């Protein structure tokens, strides 16, 4: 990650334009003195395939989980900034209030061994399951009642967009671009980052309030259509490319572009 940051800093300082995926990321870049040529915010987009989702019970069975009860999960690489340890600690509280709950961690990374050890230490091996790297994300989202995003830092989390597009509410943190991707109190609930009890309380609240969870799921679908469609993102990028090419010296343009 340190190498990536050094490369980013070097490359981005020479760019004609720098596209940030969230206002939070744009602010960080500006503070770091990056983007002197112009900083533009263009959010990520999401659009699922037109396919019939699996029934939750069937999706869970195929994932090797109990078909009934509640299922919450975290999706993302297993690295410190994703905050998985706070999710595991929160699940210890959730399990005491919601006996039929299961949790899944989807992803792989350097923290895999330490997170598994934490699950064992807290006696959660029958409750929190590490599924590793997966490509069947449609099945994962079909199985979930709730996506949890315990991140300590984010640009704009694609997993939050994908989950909400499929009607799955999100419990996330007020970190980076998460508040731009999740409408607090409308499509999900946001809590302070690096906390356990508030995260657990938000998870419990949504699991036990079926009508609220359903309303937030529907609101999430509409939010994604309005704010994060591929068409809107494509139009913004095309406008930016035309602007940059229009100002570029003719000597650097390809022959076909002159």
C-alpha cells in the first residue's frame, strides 16, 4: 500500500485532471497538493446483471450456511483499514441479542490469520464464517439481510453501492466517502469508525426491525438509480475527456483526432 501511494503521488501530480470518486477523496487530494491541473469528483457507478436473484435460504445453503435466521456480512480485502476486527467484536454483542444470527467475512488478505484467531478467541467459530475470496457476489448479496462496512478509511465503497442496488441496507462508518454512498437513516445507518458498541447497536436495530430494513432496502434501490447509474458516470467522464482534449496542444493529439 505504501508503494501504491508513492506511485499515485508521483503520477497524479503530472495529470491534466484528477478524478476523485468522492468529495472526501477530493478534499484529501487537495490537502496533499495533488491535482493542481484540476480536481473533479465523478462517483463510481453500479449496475447488476438482469438476473433473477436466488431466494435467501437457497443462497445460504449453497454457501454452506444455515438457511434460516439472520445473515450479516462484510465484503472486502482483509487489510487493517477495512476494520474487520471491529465487525468481529461487534458480532459478539449482536449474537447475545439476536440468537439466530450468522456473520460472514468475504475476501482475502494479510489479516486473514489474525481475524480467524480473533473469531476463535471470542468463541464465534459457529457464528462468524470466513468465506475467502469469492466471485459469486450475486449469491452473496442474495443471502445477506445486511451489509456491514466497518471501514476506517474509504474512497467510495463499491460494495455499498452493489448491496443497495440489490435492496440490501448497509450499516457503515462515517469514514471517507461512505456517507456519500450510504444515506444515513434512509438507505442504512452510519456510526463512528473504530467503535464496537455503536456498530453492534446499529446491526441489532436493523435486524430486529423488519419493516425499517425493508424500507431502507427499497430506498437504496432508488438512491442507486438516481445517483450512481453507469449512464450518469459515462456522461460525466465523456464531458471531462472532451474538455481535456479540447485544451491539449494539437501536437500531442493522434492524427485521427486532429
